[in-house]
C-alpha cells in the first residue's frame, strides 16, 4: 500500500478556513465578457478546493451573466466575492430545482444570460443541475459548458488505473441493502469504477465494497484533492480498508474512491455471466440497445452482431408474454 501526501506550498497559497485556498493576488477589475451571449445558460465548473484552479473564462462568464444559480448562496459568496463578482445570485438545489427551472426558462426567454454553478466542481455531476439542463435543452434554450475541475476525472488522471474504460457511479445508496445490491450489479463491469463518498459514510462504503467485490482488486482513495491535506492511498481493497482502520485514511474531507474493473481474462463461462449482468445494469439505466451493444463489443470478446443479438434477446426476456 502506498500513501501519498501533497501539502500546499506555503509561499503560493493561503488557507482560508479549513478547505479553500486563495491566490495571493485577488481579482479587482472585471474581465472582458466577450464569452457571454443573451439567452444562454452557462454551466460553469468551479474549483474543488484550490481557488487558483478557477479559469479566466469562468470568471469572465460569471461576471458577465445577469443571474447566477448556485447550490448554496452562502457558500458561493466566498468564491464570488474573491473574484469581484457582484451579480444577482439565486439558490438552485435538489428541493427547488423543478420550480427554479421554470424561472430560469423565463429569464432566458427574456434575453438574460444565466450561469449555473455548484458548491464545487462541475454542476450536474452528482450535484443539482441535470434536471435544469435537460428541461432547458428540451425547450430549445442554448446550454453552453464552461469546463474546469471535475473531481472524478481529476482523481482518475492521478490514479494509475485503467482510464480507457471507466464507469462513474457517484454516490452509492446510503442504506446497506441498496448499497450491496448496487455493488453486485457493478461487480462484473470490466472498467474502472469511480465513486464519491462523504466522510461520515466512507467506512461503511469501503466495508461494503470489500464484501461485495473482494479484497484483491486494486483501488485508489483520493481525499481532499487540491487542498492542503490532499492524499492518495493506493493498494488492494483489503489494504485500503486496513488503512481506514489504522487511521492512515482520516475520516474527514471529501473522498473519491476508484476501483479496478473485473478481470477481463475471465473464463468464457464467467464472461457469459458478466455479460448478462452488464446488460442488466445498462438496461436498468435505460440505455438504448445500440449503445449497449456497442459497449459490449468494446468491453467483452463479443462481435458486433453477437452483441446486438444478445441485447435483443435480453430485452425480449424482460417483456411480458403477449
């Protein structure tokens, strides 16, 4: 097992509170807003901890829009104040997203530009915003991404695990039974699995992962990425669980857990079981048949026609008899 720790360099960053970092030079004057057009929703990624990761384009867009929709107005204000962003701010979270979507659509129709941010990282990725984006797109309103930090991709890039094929799961169910059932569905996937987890649930989550996936798969646990106490723990799942028990992984901060996929060199019989379970997972996610077949050809030994036939047969099995 390897534990890596990358502290902030004292001369470069100044800690604010326990989580955020600020560049030494703060922004005072607005940046030109040539990237903002009326009637557009901008999905703006923000730093996951280190404010030096904020892009110039993200700042310009936030300074240039008419309204900023954010997950928590108090949390957002620290970011916005630092970059001299004084625009109107409204809350958009899981409890009011449907109602707020109607308001945002009205603002866009009136020619206003709106930005969407979350507390950290890329909006709508395990954060509020996906309903807003989907409905606005259905209504024909332009939606433009302003890319930046995403914790899942950042962790994957530093993990050393397979990055050609990966499955982003986000948060597992909070209850033990649902968590175990979901892990059983994910177990046969021959792709790196990526999870988010909160500090008060990381122990139960890792214990469930070890129980359902076994202790031999390689794993990486990233904690507090881009922040002062950033660390990565690498090893097999049994070693990672042991590191949590002995305190090598503190149960504090935000976690990204990455786990190697199922062994691609499984026997034909085992692969047949894995293919069936993989199809069940994708069908349950309501993926189109052609997409499922394409993924099967990429992730298994099935040829294109075999994969499509297998998907159709699986779909037919689930339909009631006529």
